[in-house]
C-alpha cells in the first residue's frame, strides 16, 4: 500500500471508478465542472489552480476575458465542483507596495509552503516567462521577482523545501510553443536567486503521446514512494497537437532523479469537451487535491482550452500503473547534471 505524506482532506470531491474502466484515471461524469461563459466578462476558464481553504476550496483561475487576454481571477467553492467567481481580477503589488499587475497571466499553479501560498503563472517578461507571487490570505498579493529569463513555461513549486532549498520545475522554450520541450529543475535559498539547474525529464521514448514536448502539471504530491507528479505530453498529428497526461515518481531527496516514469498516458482527449473547443484535443492537468487517509486524488485539468474538467485516481492505482509501465528516457534516471 502506497501512502500520501500529507494532510487529510475528508471533503475531497470524489466519484468511484466506473465498472469496466481500464485506465488508472477516470473522469467525473458531470464534466465540465466550469463551462463556457462562467461569469460576466469571462468567456472561458481553464488550466487553473485549486487548493483547500478554511474548510472549503479556493481557486486561482486562468480567465480568458472578453477582450481575449487572460488574467488571474479568484473563485470560491464549498465542494470544489460548484464555483462562484470574484468580479475583478487579482491585483498585485511589489514588496515596496507599488502596484505590479502582470500584463497578462495564464496557467497558474498554487502551492502552500509553510504558512504562505505561492502562485506561479506564465506571463510576459519580454516574452513568455514565469511569474511568482505570494499571499497568506488571498486578499493581499505580493509580486516577487521573476525567477527566470524568457522563454519559459509550466513553473511548478514543490510544497516543501528539499535539502533546505526551494525547488521549482519549469519547461524552458523559445518564443513559440514547441522547441526544447523538457522538464528542468532549479533551486533557490530564498525564492529570489535561482540556480543549480538540473534536467529532470526529457521528451520522447517509445510513447508517441509525449514525443514533441512535456511539461509538469500540478504541484508534486509527496508519497512514501517518492514525489508523485502528473505531467502533460504532446503528440503531433495531421490535424495538430494532442495533449494527454500521465505520471512519474521522483526521488524524495534528489527530485531531479526519476525513479519511475509511465510510458503510457493515463488520460487522453476522448470526450467532446476535450476534443472540441478553442484548442481541440487538450487535456492539461494543473491542480490536484489529495487525502492522505484514503489515498484519493482529484485532478483538475483544462479541456480544449475552453473548460475545467475533473478526474480521479488513487495513490495505489496511479503508482502501480506508473511502475508497471515505467520507461525512463535519456537522463531521467540520474541527477541530471549533464
């Protein structure tokens, strides 16, 4: 039996696995949980973060406004399924109190470390780059220094320090969406200065579903087997990209070392809300909720760059699947120093 090393979450959203379903991840049968036009002035919400908050749930959402530009909005929910959204976008200030809103912001992740929540997103810093902010109450948001130069996406913080350092996963790229396509790890003593970069996972392998590029999704979940991560992989077809996702397990003390990496996808676009939308054929995981007592994991993912969907697994099932179909690629199995 595998164990989640974390908090209990008795009110985690949940639905049992359907009879006859073969894959380790299954969809909520009432998807999407956030449809089109969810609030005034917002056409689409997708690729968004969800965290437990004061006995209920709070979300940091990628909201495509009716101007076509994405910004971050807060949402509130009692059950993590039915949501109400604040009318204004999240506003930020720098550490000296001066306003410092991002020019645009998308694909946020939200991670709690000690008593502080950190929001990581992709925005504009002379090109696509990772932004970082902190909050303790989801009312006051302090914009921190940008971790890296452009171009970079898919920034994901670990939920605790490792070897007394903050750990951040990212996916360096160029100004487009395809080149490079590997997951890197960077370390910091203070969330300001980043270095000791490592290669974590490289695209490719025998699984074509991750042959073009990969990128980390939700914050890693600490288990007794290692750090469980969900990540997306991209294939190219005659009609464009297809975004699927699966799982890997990283070493707890040296998280740039991959212990197991699933060569098969765990979920791929099949339902209409995944295959049809603003960007067809996308299942893009961004947030998880987990319950240590039961081992249940709820996965929030963006579908077709149009809506938010929900899926489920258990730590036992996903770890077994990851191990049973493990295939390490390139530098996955070492520290990634090159």
